[in-house]
């Protein structure tokens, strides 16, 4: 136990040091926000993969799979990996050509200031749950590796403060360099611990066969209208709701060319999908290795199944490899998700409210917002009882109903107008909130209704003025 704690401390100090070293490349706001648009293919791929391979992948997906099987994880990794692939195929290149600092800049250039502010606020709010999930996971890791000596609350505060240090100083440069190193640790650590656990259960085929017999590999929902609607809504929430997000845009914009931006997103999404199954395999192996432990935690706190298995059943070196990979996953995701909303808020909200600033003042403002946002999400993490998986899944509902339709139609539908975007945002948000309040578990998933109403709002808001204007013009011409 002592050796593991010292490893965690040493790893933490080294990673923070590397992040601080990367801060030397920050010369201005563009370096801080998008690493000067200079990152090569392998680094962009690493940032895409490492940012998404966070606490929800290792702890959230794995525990959800043990409880609900494959159909329970349709949102992540199925929806989330498809999101990255769709970004690479349809969004990365056109957005890269625009040479923007944030995704909010697209909404301003296409639809005006009001749409920019509304969408940016939705994006910033959506990050509360995602970042809080990473901070909550840091507290859990410190609590587990210390044998309960470090309370989860203290672990959350220490973890958030240490990630803040290098994110505050180095911005996207620190995130990119640490992500690259952390991706290597994640890949090696997950493969090694998978091999170690596989040997304990008699091979991967034994685990797969047991899961299939238990019905855990059944993917499609029951053939009822309600079940199919909720299944599809969960898939769409992550697949489409994550596309209009600043962290995804930052990886696209930080590439050194539009070709790299597209290809790295596709490759990163594919790698994420493949490696996300390793934590599921590890957690389900616990049902064969220690069924009593699983039975005791499945309803109490299933997120502890995998770390408890590692702490009690594998040798010290395997523990080090696992927690090294887990810490890398959490830190890479936490740093990216602290940076993204802070930059969006500074660029798309504060910049329009403050007098003309120099680039140095603008960079200082970004760092101040990073600090404030970290304090807010840490407080949120300390007081929420939601599971890591649900916190991440719910984070994307607001961007699904408010931001996706204006982005997709703004890029690919010429008749899209400012009125259409405003209608899409207001109607999508309004219908979603009403159903969340009055019928959260009804026949129709609230976020699916919000998406459909947002689509209707875009079409009606963009086309109705033109349809009304045409007859009037004919009358005037006559």
C-alpha cells in the first residue's frame, strides 16, 4: 500500500512538472487556446483519444456494463466514438478552414452575437457535469489507494488543484503534451492489466462466454416503442450532443493542417472505441474472480468494483500499471475540460463586455476564468450524488437540444438564418426543460423531443419569413 501511494505521488509530481514545462511554449492567446495551430498528426490523435478516455471510461462504463450489460453503454463508448468519427468526416475540415479561436466564433460569424452568447452559455453549463465527474473520480482514486486514509472530499480538492496548476499556466500546449504521454501510459497500462486479469480467469474467452450467458452482450433494447425511443435518445445524446463542444473543436483547431484535423479525429475515435472495452472486460472479470465482492458493491457503489478488484487481487506492479493508466485518463480529461469552457466564456462572453484588450490582457483573462471555473466545478463535484457515467451522459443533453442543429445547418444548409438559429435554440431548450420537469420518465425522452423541436424551429424560423416575404414582393412588383 505504501509503495502504491508513493508511486501515485511521484507520478503526480512528474506529470504536473511536464505540464508546467510545456507552458514555456505559450506566447499569446492563440498558443494558449489552440497551441498555435501547429500540432502534428500523432499529438492531435493522442489529445482526441486521451481527452475522451477519462474516468467515465474506466470507472463509469465498466460499472454500468456490469449492471446493465452492453445496451446500458450505448451512449458511451458507442455514441461518443461515433461522435469523433462524424467530426472527422463532416465538421473538422470546414471548421478548420475558418481559422476560429472557439466554436462560439462560428455561431457569431454565421448567426450574430445573440446566438453566440446563448450557445456559449449552454456549452459552458454542459461542462459542469463532465468536469465534476473527473474531479469526483480523482477523489475516489486517492481514497482507494490510501486505503481510506484520504477522504474523497480531500482527494477531490487536491486533485483539482494539481490539474489546475499546469492547465492554468500552459493551456492547450500543456494539455497536448501531457495528453500524448498519458495516452502511451493508458495504452500500455490497459493492455498489461487486461493480460494479467485474463490469466486469472482462464482466458478472455471465458469472460466473454460468461457475459454472453448472463445476457450482458445483448445490445438492442426490447421491441417496444418506448424502449427503442429511449435507447436511440441515449445514443444520439453523446453522438450528436458532443459535436458542438469546445474541447472537440480545440483538437480540430490545434492541428497543423485541415487534413490532420480530420484524420486525427477519426483515428482517435476508433482507438477510443477499441480500448473502451478493456475496462468493461476487467470489471466483468470481477464477477468470476470475486463474486461476493461484486454482489456487495453492485447496488451500493458499482464504480468501486474495478478499483477494489485491482487493490485486492492483483500484484503490486499490476496495481501500479492500472492506477497509472487511470490517473492518466482522468488527468488528461480533466485538464481539457477545464480549459475548453473557460476559453469559450472568455472569448465569446467576456470579450464582448470589456473594452478593447491587448493580447496579453486577453490571455490573463483566460487564466482567471480557468481558475474561477475550477473552483465552481469542484464545489459542484463535492455536493453531487450522481454517478460518473450519468454525470457525463447528462452533460451533453443541453448541447444536443440547443447547439447541434444550428451548427450542422449553419455549415450545410444555405437557407439557415439568424431567426432559424434563435428559434432552434429557444424551442429546443424550452421543450426539453418542460419535459424534464413534468415528464422526465415519460414515453418520449426529453432530449429527443428537444432535438426534434430544435430541428423544426430551424426550418420554420429560416423558411417562414421567406415564404411570407415572397407574396408581398409579388404584390409590390404588381
